[in-house]
C-alpha cells in the first residue's frame, strides 16, 4: 500500500468532524440504522456532534434494538491469558513499558499448563492470548508453542476451543504461522488513529511506527487470517476522531478484503503502575455510553467487547447499548491465575468478580452466558460469517449453541443452586428458537448432555 493512498487521512477526518446536518437528515440516517443497514463514516460524522437529546435517545433505542434483534440475550464469555510482559516499547499509557521497573516474566510451558488448568476449571472455552512486544524474549515461535500447548491441554471435560491472539503488529509470514496453528481472531488495538498523538504516546520501540502498526490487519488478511478485531484506547485522543478512524479502517478492510472487523473492543484508559495518571482526553461515563451506542448502530453485525477495565455497573449499562462479549474472572498479569503477586500488570481492573459470579449475575438479568465456539470450528468465519449474520440465518444456531454451552458449564462447574438457575433460564429460552427442527434437536442434545455427552453444537 502506497502511503499517499493511506486510508487514514488526518485532514479528512477533521473536516468530517465539522459536518452539521438538519434534523430531517439525521432522522433519515437513523431510519437506515433502524433497518440494520449500518452506517457510512459520513453518516457517523453527521451524528457524532448532535446535541439534540431526542436524537441521542433514538440512537440508544436503536442500539438496544440491534442488540436484541441480532445478538438476542446472549453474551459471549472469554478470559485473557498474559504469557509474557517483556516489552521493548516505551508507551506512556502502558504498565508493560520497557522503562517500568519490575521483574519481567514469561511463562514456561509448564506454567502455561498451570494457568490453563485454572482457566479450564473456571469453565472457560475461549481465551485471548496477550503478550508484550519483544522479539528476543517473546518471538513468534514462543507464541506458537504457547498456543499449541493451550489447545493440547485437556482437564476432565475442560478444554480451550478457541484461542484469539493479541500480539504486536508483525509480518505476513508470521500471520500465516498464526493461521496455520489455528487461532481464532487476531486482535490489535490501534490505541489512537491520530498520528501526531500516536507518536507522542509511543516514545520508542517498533510500535512507534504508526504506518506499520495501522496496516497490520492488511498483512494479517494477506496471511490468511479472516477474523480480525480492532479497537482504540479511548482517552488517548478525542473519542469522536477515534470513532471516525475506526469506521474508515473498517471500510478500508471491507473494500480491500470483502470483510471488516469481526469484533471491536472499546477499552477506556485507566491507571497502571508506573504510568502518568493524567489523561487530558479521558472519556466521561455519559460520552462512553454514547460512543458504544454509536459504534453499535454503525456496524450492527460486528461483535463488541468490553473488558474488566469497566465496573459491574458500567458493564451492565453497556450490554444494553450493544456489547456482545465480556471477559470474566480476568487476570492481567503474567502468571496471575496462579496467584503471582509481585509482578507488573498492564492496567488496573475495575471488575474483579470471579467468572462464576459474573455468569450468575448475567443469568439473573435473564441473559444467556455463551461459551460457544461453533462458528470458528464450523468454518463460519470472515465473509462467510458476515453473510450469515446479515441474512439473519446465524440466529438459527447462535441461541441453541449458547444454551447448550450454558448447560455444559452448569453440569461441569455449577453448584446445585447454579444448575437450578441455569435450567430455569434454559427452559425459558428454548421456545425462542424459531426453527422447529433445530429447537427439537437442541432439546435432544440437552438430554444427551445430562447423560454425559459434551461439545454438542450446530
């Protein structure tokens, strides 16, 4: 890609931020959103500065409608696994930055097994492998060995069925290696799309190369990875600029590769050990709710992820606005699941509840915690997933798969009280499966699970 044709144009974004449209045009844009058509970056720019509370109420309402229509009451569960905190980058906002003084660590394969054992005992089936950037202490070969070890680890009925990966921007060759070993989604946060701000925050190290970092998904897709997950660290720069950067990036990928982001994460900057705690672009709670709702109506078929950076109250609110995936029982330090106490963590958690507590909390709200990894293993990825999602056919398998994974979790890890709650919820949701044949098959599979079978899915 030639730099003069680069898809992020600072001047263009700043012009977009000046767009003002009439109330009538705003209503037309929102009509399209309400029909699950998604929005262009210019549509988003037209909405982003509205001060009309009636418009924001409608945006929130549409976001909730999209969440219910496309994702139903399912919430996908995952956990991060930090394998190495060695890092050669000096990024102002990150606890792993190279000039932060703490004893660095990377996990041995035996330590990986210990961590995964704990995660499997917690019931997790989906992990996000995380690592700092250090080509000597954390080369791609080490990452690949970690992924293989994770997939090979089985504990009674426990197993990790999907490993997503969040590592530094790399080469097409290395992305091919990740594809070959069977990763799910490749995740990379842009941090900020504003090049000037990006270079101010990234003081030294390979991550300072804005162009190389921002084009990582192009190389990933060229390497055969068809599910990529984007995101920015809200609070590093004006959140309105960042949203437009995300939209332009998504459109670029759709135009070039036929599919945009599989997921978008919305982390908000928070404190970390050894990090300057002054963030001039910090996003208020109210603006945070607005930006989540706006992204949801703009890309209705893209999964949205919220981490334990946010409090229980905020996560509950954002689920209504369109969040479809959350982490639970997370540790953000290397070896953290095995109670390593003296290391560094990337940031401070605001929701430190156990996975079991979070899952029960979701069920109390009549939400269905889902451990489903069926699409990944059935080849429903990339443009194949998106075509099913946009046609509405994906719903035929999502709810039954979610209910079956909840049943599996309750049988293997739940207390008597938990199992009773899960069974009550499952009985209430089964009639919502519209396809008669799939509904009856799901009922049959639930009985098979009671009799000891596992990993049944559509």
